[in-house]
C-alpha cells in the first residue's frame, strides 16, 4: 500500500511512503495568482504527483492533516487555506482515491510531539530516517517532516 501524507496549505508538503519506506517528499507545488503575485496551490502539479503513484494496481491512501481556523488568522489567509484544502479533496475525488483526515493532536501525540517546537518533527524524522536528511536540511522543511509523519501515523494506526 502506498500512503500519501499531506500537510495542506501553500507552504505545506506531500510525502509518499510504502511499507514505512519514504519514497519521496515534495514541497506543495505553487503558482502565482493574480496581480498581487499571491501564491496558490498548483493543482495540476499536485495531481501529477499523486497520479504518478497510481500504477501496478497498488492500493493508494491519501491522508491529510485536518486543520481548522486559528484565532488571529486573517480572513484572506483562512480563505486561501480553505481553498488549498478543497483543492486536495477535489483531486482525490477526481482520481477516485480514498482520503482520510487526521487532526494534528492525534499524529503529534503518537510521535510524542505535543508541546514541542515546529522543528521537532524534522528532528524526529531525521533520527528515524537519516538517509532522508538531505531533503530535510532546511528549517522550513519541518512541513515536509510533518507530511512524512502524517503518512507514517496512518501506516502505524490505520486510523
């Protein structure tokens, strides 16, 4: 079974694992939108990343972090985030892939990351998978680590 873990949002990430082996991890592809050069998810590229894994009759599961509005976050920011979340749901529906949602508290508790800093997930993945450290060497790669841990959480628990 191939598990695609997604940390949604413009600065999110997509991971692909099979049998607890990390096959690939990507920053969420984005593109410029409108006159103000705002970023939005490049849904065609996200579709290609996921569709490229549909082969050989292997079962594919998509697991997405289920997040909600946060206090203090602006209306435009939340709209854009919701739009990104909807794009991911739409891609999975169009490709007829099952999609599961997991709350951050669930997967973080599973990996003992509650009340830790954002970088702790990156450290956790590098310790368990040192061969992937070159893809997680930047501070901002914590989103990649989150996507990996979301997929691994499903692998461990099957929700």
